[in-house]
């Protein structure tokens, strides 16, 4: 089944989002939105599909959100061209080896603009040496077809990587190449072209900054690495171990010498900053050596908790990227008591959906 996208409606759908977000930000006296369009197709760099087995055949399926009925997916136009090419290539090769198809229930794809891809095969069975040998043959066949591919097998309490569990992405940001290691099954921005636009917007917002930057929820260093050029020093926090390891690689790969990553949650870091208790993970780090007057946050959909909002409010400049404009507005109820929105942006991370990725740049109001 070939899904068709309403490409001819894209501009109108984006305009509706713009109107909706403008209305949501109206109580906070936000300036006119900067709107960043997505590519109209092949914009999503990762995708997950269930696998359906039928009379010796198998194919990708998805489920209708309303009816919960499954439907076959042979091409997926929102996904990158590389994912679509791999979807066509991998199934016939899997069917050549029964051990690779038996109890296979899902395939995940993670692709890059640098033309690398991870294919993760998920099973309801234990994976053994026989599976691994078959997977090596599969990978060799895909490489022979011209794919730069990593194969990963996952089952309950099992993860087998034939080579690496990551791919290295390359972004062109304001004429400069950045390298970002992306780890399988860890968070990465799904729309690579929109991610580049977010990074350029964030760099522009902070270009005349002084002092240091604090970032909460830094992931693999996606923003902090690009923003480091605008600050004396950057201190960033992240709780997920694979993301922290990727961030450390990215710091070295991009020759960043003024960025330090701390592995701890934003909530724990808030307690440390407020002197509630001491943390072993901060041993040897002199927080007083940082003059952070700018803070960057890109929180989960739930937004910032009450204590973190109060912490954020202590900084003169706040860069806030939100995947949920409603929790953003909840936080702005507090933040706009002391700060004003200098810039606001809509990033169309997920075209043809209600989703609105939002950016706001706030400056402390003069008293």
C-alpha cells in the first residue's frame, strides 16, 4: 500500500498551525512568528514498522489510529528516501533465511543525511550464533547493493550489534559541517532539515551573548555543540547514558573545547544549584566557575516542572524549544512575569499533523 501525502495542502495546513500558535502566544505579547517549513515529503529520518507474516510472505504494516485496523506499507513517503530504499531491499533478503524471519515482529530504521542507516530487527525469541551468522550474510548482501548499513538484533534482554550501535550524521549549519553520533534506540531529532533550521535559529538568537550557557536535557549535544561558539563556556546536563557517551564523542569530533556534560537529571541539577543536597556526579566540578546568564531548555512534552521553571527564571536570557505549545504556555505564565519574548518561531517538525515545535527567546524585563 502506497500512502499519499496531501502535498498540495501543505501551505494551508502550515498556515493553520501558524494561526493557532500565534493565538496561543498572544497573551504573552509574542512578536510575529518566524515560520520554518519542512520538506513536503521524505523528511522523517526514523521509522518503526510491525512485521506481518502471511503464507510464507512478510511485509511492513502500520495501524490506523482511529480503527486500529492494520494496513500494509510498501512505501512510506514521510520517511527518508534511504528508508524507503531499504524497506524494498531488506524484506526479500530476510526471506532467504528462515532464521531471520522466524518470530520477527518489528523493524526499526534510523537513517541520516550522510547516507548511513541502522536496521534493527526485533524478535520474540532468543538470538543465537546461528542468527548472528545469518545477519552477517544479510549485512554483506546489503553492502553489496550499496548500503552503508548497521544491523542490530533485539530480543528480550538481548541486543546484538554486528558492528556499531550508532551512525554518524553530518549537518551543514551556516556553512559549517557538524558531526553528530546518533545511537540506536536513543532520542534524535526526527526531521533532520528542520533540526538544521532550529540550530541556525538558536545560533542567531544567542549570537551577541556574553558569559556562559547552561543547557538542561542536552541529549547527544545537538544544540549545545552548535551554540558553544556564542559563549565563553557551556555546561550541559543529560540523564541517559548512551546520549551522554554520544555527546562526549560529538564534542571531540567537532573540536569543541568549552563544553562540559554532566550526567544527571534536570531535577537533580536544580536541587544541586539550589543547595538542597550534594551530588557525587558533580564532584570535581566547580559550579561557581561558570557565569551562566543564559539557559537553554528543550524539555519533554510535559514541560518544565515547577522547581525547574523557578530555576530557569533566575537567568537573564532563556532559550526554550518546546514540542508541546500547551505546556510551554503553562511555563510562560510564570516566565513572562519576569521576562519578555524577544523572538518566537514555529518549526514544522511533523507536517500534516497537529504537532507544533515552538521556539521562544526570552530576555529579562528591565525593572
